[in-house]
């Protein structure tokens, strides 16, 4: 689940901080024509998730995204579409280090920006394809950089590192326990890392990859190493995109809001449904009309709820559901993440025949297609209430279907009516 947005007064007393996100890679190892930072994950470019991770941290004053010249307009359109704030897009160089150097120059040289941004005391450098960075590790590297001049996240090595001889046979291996993998984020006193880049040789700028090494080599600044968390990994290969999507889906599947009609039979089914869901997911409940519970709904939305279940015995409760859609749109939540909206129809008719006609089904499909354009995924679910003794079993089946829809978030199933 997305952490709540911090204010500039929240958290530790950090110095003035900016972030530079190199995003100029070609994605050669990923394969395909689209660079990995612009690949869509749940319909949104990967780089947008990383920008959002920085944006949530209120004490980061400026976010510099460095992209290749041909992707400048693409990045600017992403910033505009997803409403990112405090972001400056900068033209990158032909290598990683040259791109980072260009990102730093916006604080020191007019050539690279229409106006100089306020120079930070500390600058964070973080890969644009590491979208799951959290405020805690950012704070740790920033505070360590303020004290020591430079700091970086590390992780234990997963595999043993070996060196091969010229003939292709094993030369020697390193003792894995003594070594660590260098990760991102890294942080530096701005003056130190900027001086290091100014002194860099062309060889370092063209072939180097480690910023901490530059601070040590050119400024004699030995970085403090901070143990990082497992979610700092970098999207490199196509399989990593699938893993990133799985993590995002899981984060979006932590909470559901169940909204039920006040009618007794609907309230009973809604209560059973909430109980069945509670063993699998956090459940918020609303039993009155949306208009009377608007403040309650706003509180739920502020807690970053991305899943809603509306239980009703009306044949097609689209008009009532539209109130929820209006509130969702005002919140801008669907702008960043796909929202799941499940319309549960409780069939209490005595007639054994199917109670929803083609006209109602067509209306649901049309409603779902329209909302898909707004990043709201609408599904229908029918619960047949024919036998009180079988209701619990039917509700349990409905809960399983609801959890599958929430976890999968499959846009191809929108507008379908499933039967529990």
C-alpha cells in the first residue's frame, strides 16, 4: 500500500535535500523497443512510480529526472499526465555518469536549466528503475551523508563472485561474507559529489558506474554503508517487470471497502460477506447512503483504499454507484492506480430463472467500458439468495471471486457478470 504523503515538517530534521534520478538507459538487457523506465506497469510507466516514491517524501525539495534527448517530451508528458510535482526534466549524456553530472549541473550552471534551482546541502542519487524505495532508507542515507559526506545502501551478495583466467578456467573466488552488493539510493553532500564529477576523467565518465567510488577517488570521502532492504532491487530484465507488477498488485490488494444497502436482507448478506473477506484482507464497511457518509468515505480514501464492493438488490444499481465514482474521480486516486469496483447483485427473487435481463447486462458493460477510460475496473457479481441455509456457502464463494478480481485486476474481464 502506498505510504501516506509526508509534509515538509514530518519525519527527521533532514537538511535541504534534492534527488537526481538517472533515467536515460536504453533497456538493452530488457529487450524490446521501449526503454524499461517507460514500460507500463499496471498501465503506468515504471519511472512514474519511482518519481512518486520521491514525491511522497515531503522533505525532498526537487526531483531531477535525467533522460536521453529523444525522451525529453515523453518524460514531460508523464509528469503532466500523472500530476507529478517538484520535478525538473533534464537532458542526459551518453553514459550513466555523464547523465548524473548533467542532473547535478541544474543546481550550479545556468546552461542546463532556465533558472538555477536552490542548491541542496545533500543530494540523493537513485535509479529511476528502482520503484520501491521507502522514506526510511532515504532518511538513513541522507543523515549518514550529512555526517560523513557520502553514504549508500548495500545488500548481501546472493551469489559468490569468481574471477576467470585468460584461458576461461577459474582463477579465484571472493569470500562472499566479506563483500556486499552496492545498491541505490546513495546520498552525498552536494559540494563533494559535484566536485568529484568536475574532476572526473573522461574514462571515469564513460566507463564508471559507481558514484561512491568517485567521491572516494577524487574527494577522499569514504562513504558510510547502510544495510538496505530487499525491495531496493532494480528492474533490469523482462521478468523483473512481471515481478514489479506483482508487487504493485499485492500492495493494492491490502484493503477493501464494502458498501451495502440498508435493507435488512442486503445488510445481512453484506455482513456475511465482510466476515468472509476479513480473513483475507482488511475490510472497511459502509452501510448507509454515500451522501450521508461522505466524510467516512473520504477517510477511507485517505487511507489509500483501491478496492470497493457495492452490495445491492437492485437489478442495476449504476445510478447509486455513480456517486462513488464521482468521489473517486475527485480524489485523483484512479489517476495513479487502477481502482477495482465490484457491483454485487443480491438476487432475492423467488423465481428460479435468471433475474438480470440483457438490457441490464448491456448497461453494466457500457458503464464498465466508460469507467475503464478513467482507470476504474468494474466487474459484476451475482449472489443468488434462494436458501438461507446455503447463503453462507454462497457468500464464501463470492468472497473468493472478489479476492481473485482484486488480486488479478484483469482489464479484460470488466463488464462481465460472474455468478457466485
